[in-house]
C-alpha cells in the first residue's frame, strides 16, 4: 500500500559515505516523524468526526515501522515489500502517513470519503499506488496476501507481504482458514501483524468473544509467533528478528491499550 519511502527514508544507500544508521538513530528518526504524524492525525480525526479514531491511533506505530523502516530496508536488500491494511477502517492513519510521506497531497485529505475521492473511508484498490486491493470487509486481507506471496514464490520473486489485522477481525472464520493455508503451503514471505488493542466495534474483545491466547493459537497452526508492546523500538527490533525466520509464516502480536 504505497511505496512508503519517498519522503525522508530512514535507510538510504545512495550516500555511500554514510554508514548504516544505528538502531538508536533509526528510532529517533521514527519518533520525530511520529510527533508530526500524530499531531496531523488528531487534527484530521477532528475534521472527520473521529471516524474510527481509536483504531487509527493504535495502528499508527505499526504503519510507521512498516512504511518508514521495513519497506525501505527491503528495498536496500532487493526485496519488494507490500503492506495490506486488512482492518481498513483505520484508513485515517494510513492516509495521514501517506501524506507525510508525500504520496498523497495534504489538500487531498479534505476529500476523505467524498464521492469520486481516492481517499474513501476504506482504502480502495488501484486508487493510490501500492494499495493492492480494497480492504475493510474484515477477514479477507490474509487470504489475498497468501495468494500474492505464493505466486511470488512460484515466480522466484523476492517479495514479502505484511498484513495488518485487527484483534476483533480474528472473529472471522476466513482468517483461520488463511492461517491454516499459510502453514500448509509454507508461505514464509507472509507476516501477519495483529493490532492487539483490546477493543472491537461492540466493546472489549474478551467480552465479545475470547481471543487469548492469540500467540498460542498461531503457534498451534504452525506459525512462528512473537508478542511485543505497541512501541516503535520494539516493533523495528521484532521486524528484524522475524525477517530471519524462514520456512514458516510469521505473526507479530502488537499489544497495547486504547
């Protein structure tokens, strides 16, 4: 979903005189970017009646770590990386970050959810470069990612897909069919990221339908699963760790509170 590296890339091979940034430097760059993006997101949410505000805020660190660290690092390594926001209702965070990355004009944010706008309330495939397909019909993102990732493997392409799932989205049966398929086909170039914020549309997740232990459930399906806090430094460390795991699909459970 978008190239994610046009504006202020965290990693850049063009300047050969510069050494690879340290983890601390990368973290500081991302945190500085987050300050501005968070401010712009809060202002944007006010204009759109706080449309899925909590979900947008909880996913922001994940989007930042993916678009401004994971994707550009993949480019440096010759890996094409794509992001699917399966929980498409968190589109405000996506659009504000794409604006910050100069992939969407700031003025275009004013057209959110308007007829003929590229920025619909749920992302539409083909409207913005890199948005692979229309999301928001919960439960479908991982299935699509499996297809793209498996096709890339058959074509000997170095490609990886990260899918951001809501924790409430795990109530969808299609998700678990996809999880089983990922392991059955050993699709190790798929990364499922669960935004474990503890809430879904109708209330606290554990009051709607018990989710825990999400980690153990993924492991029971043969996945490698890792839990981290919703913290940028932990996210980028985890993304690097998971990139070293081969042969099985990977899940990153990002735990935080709304």
